[in-house]
C-alpha cells in the first residue's frame, strides 16, 4: 500500500483482526454485485469506501423517481440514467482509486456463469427469485461465496452461502425453486426505506469478512429482521442432501 492508502484505510488497519494484511486482501479482491437498487446501493458504497479493488456492478434498469425513497446511490439529477452508471459515479466519487466495471444488460445464466467465474465474492441484491436462483447455481458451480439479502415491507433477511464448504447449504437448500412461489416486490407491496439500508450494509460487512478472512460469517444461518418491532431472529440452515443444485458438487 502507498501512503495515501495507508491514510485512507487507517481506521481499518487499526483493527487487529484486519490490519494491513486484511486491507491488502480487500484491495486485491474482485466482487460482483447483482442489483444496484435498495440493497445494492449501501452494499456497493460500503465496499467502495472500504477499498475493495474491483467492483462489478450489474443492473439493466434506469433510475426512476420512486427509487429515490431508498436507493441512496442515486439522486434526482440522474433520473432516466442507467442505475449501473449512476452507481459507478457514486462509488468513484467515494473512492477514485477503485476499478468499477458495469454490466447494463439483463444477467442471464450464461452471463452470470461468465461473470461469477472471475470474481471472489458475489452479492445478490436483486428482488426476484428467478435471478436469485440463477446466481446461486453459478456460485455453486464455481465455488464462489454468495452473500444474499432481501427486504420487503418491514422484513429483511441476510445470509451467506459458501460452496467452498461441502457441508454448507446453498440458497436452493433454504428456498427451493418452484413455479408457484409468489413473487413479491417493492412496487406492489412497499418497503420501509431504512430496511434495505440495514440489510445491504450487512451484506457489505459479510462480504468484507469473507474477503479479509476474519470473524464468523452467516454461513449456515439466516438472520431475519422485523424492523417494525426491531427484533432480530437467527435461524440455523442445514444443507439439503437431496438438493438438486448443490448435492452433486465436487467434494473438496
């Protein structure tokens, strides 16, 4: 690290658990964030400020006025702009030394397979089950840690699915893919603005811990927040031995 980096990341370096070695891991890391909305906004901003060296931000949507109630990476002057481009501007304003790549077409199985094979950690900040399952399948295939978050109304969820551990569950173990799953989204059900900020920030924290190899992650646990009563619940999640996604993954 150069002198400017030592100064910028001084409060991280002071942490015994992180230090210079952990910060250097962050600087060398490449992360994919799928979704630049309510969850992706705080997640991306904290990863940028923390010094993750390369961030790939994927979102095909544009900024709308209804987004601004919670999607803090964007602002009124960017209405109509691609969210990924708006996000890149915000991240580089926070930390100009980063490398920020954007993907502005809808991510399908093929593009996810290609992108996820090249990164260290994936953050799923999307709002639909189809994309979440596609992201999970690619993460399992390439043995990449997945930090998953969700938020609707006043309820948020966050967990880490780490296929590098053969005993750990994947997203499909917890939420099996099904055609009859009701698709809820903020546009039809609403969402409490700070909720996605809390969950997205926790996704950033878990991703940083995975990269820096510190602490205990949420692997094998689902953390649920009831923001209306401000109550947290932790649920243990076990691997499904019959899971169609992860049961056939190679043994370490």
